[in-house]
């Protein structure tokens, strides 16, 4: 199917299954193999480390591969044909079998909007969501983590399930304006155990965090108190899009 730059398309898995090794591993749907099985397969055949084998991938005329899975809305950044394939390198396709059936729909006025992290499933941790002030600016939809120096480890974290549906993450990061003057915090963002972001900030400082989270299943936001007794770490207006 040929896509037009700027237009939006839905790619959805319908039925049938495939396998990257019909002799040793089961047939699976477009979401690919679960972690327990995926880890047992010869890893050098992966196109992108961190994505499961047999995941449905897409590519538009020379672009980098995108994870599709069982459902994704694509915004075409260039015009060209949409190519779909199994996640397995070309040199390793000899023991593949099966196929999957997908439905591709051009969307009219239906565009996947950015979503606040507070709208996504929180897998672990106890983050608060709501308004917070950072460096003199109020952010209405924030992820807020409390951290105290008297804790056994002055670190707090939260994990969200991104379901491999999103391509970018953006937020304004900083210590809440009601923190003590000597507060200093280390902010980190991890994607499927890969660190994407690390920044140390004090009271009255902020940083814009823009990250590529294409193909990410689990997002972890983490804050560590470096100095001070107690403070809130804030990811202001944290949202995913793409």
C-alpha cells in the first residue's frame, strides 16, 4: 500500500500466526514472542535489540523499521510504499513459516493525540499525578515522585506500560518549587532497562526532556535525592505521542 506524507493510517493485526523457527518455537501473533521465550532464541538475528522476535514491523520506502505489533496508528513522514515484515534478519528467514493478516485503514479526521502519562497503566511505583510548579512555571498534568533523605535508599521510581504504541516522550523535568533551597535531585528515564536520560537539577532549574521511545514496552522514571531532606521530583506535562 502506498502512503502519503502527512496522512494517518491504522495498521491492525487481524488473524493467523507465524514463527521465526518452526523446528523449535511455537507460532505467535503479530505481538511476537513473550520475554521468556524470546530470550531463548539466538539473539544476533534481531534487527533491533530489545524488540521481540516475530513482532510485526513496518517500513516506508527506505525509512528505519517501526514496531507495529497488533495495532498502531502511523503518521507518514514521507510518501512511499508501506512494507511489512516479521522481526528477523534477512539472513535468518530460512526457518520462518506462517503469515499474519493485517488491516490497513487510512484515517480521515481521526488522529492519535498525545496522551498524558497519567492516562497510561502504572505497572509499579506510587507516583502522584496532577499540577506542580517547577522553576516558576505550573504544569497541570505532571508525574510527581516523593523522595526523602531518611529513606533506606533516597530513590523513588514509577513504571508505565507503553505497549510499544508510542514514538516520543516529552516532559519538563525539575524539582518542585516548594522544596528546600539546598535540594538537588538526579532524574533518570529508562526504556526496557536502557537508560535514555540522566540529569542533575537543583531548586529553580528545569530541563526539557524529549526522548525517542519507539518500540518501548516499559518506561521507568526514577528520581534520587542528592542533597536536601525531602522534595518532590516532577516531570511536568509528561506525555507520549507519535
